[in-house]
C-alpha cells in the first residue's frame, strides 16, 4: 500500500514538474542543493562531500550516465522519492551519527522542480 501511495505521489510530482520546468528557479535549486545535499553529494554532485564515505552504502556519484538518464526520463521523481522517502533511515542516520543538525523543511513542488533543474544543469556541465 505504501509503495502504491509513493508511486501516485511521485507521478503527481513528476507531472507538475514536467509542466513547469521552464519556470524553474535555478537560484532556489542551487540554494537547496548546497544547504541540504552537498554535505554528502559534494558541490560537484559526484559524491565527494565531507559525509560521502560515512554512509553505508557510500554516497553515489550523480553525474553518471545512468543517473543522468533517470533524471531526464523521470524529472522530479528521482529527486522527490529520495527526499520524501530516503533509503530507509540512511540519510537521517548518517547526518545524526556525524552531528549534522539539519532543520526540518517543508518541501513544495516548486522546490523539487528547482532542485531537479539545478542538478540537471550541474550534471550537463560535468560531462
């Protein structure tokens, strides 16, 4: 049942993101990424952040062609599914075990869209 709800939410987010990618706020996406993702994924999105090797499994390189294709094929679904349902307790546990206090954040559809757009731009530049 939970998987079905997650799929429905992800599809809804994806449709909203696809319809409004041209309105993405790259500055908001960059800000969100740097504040909430770069500590593990690194500024270059290659899994080089200070906490990258402190999780099990280690933080992946998001500039690979496989991830780039998934991000392009399913805009927003990948980003939102990781944020809304992080790999079990992996993300919160890694932050907690390393003394990182990340304030709660109320994600909006626009935030997923902006983050997706920012990440896509960085990935394109890295190849």
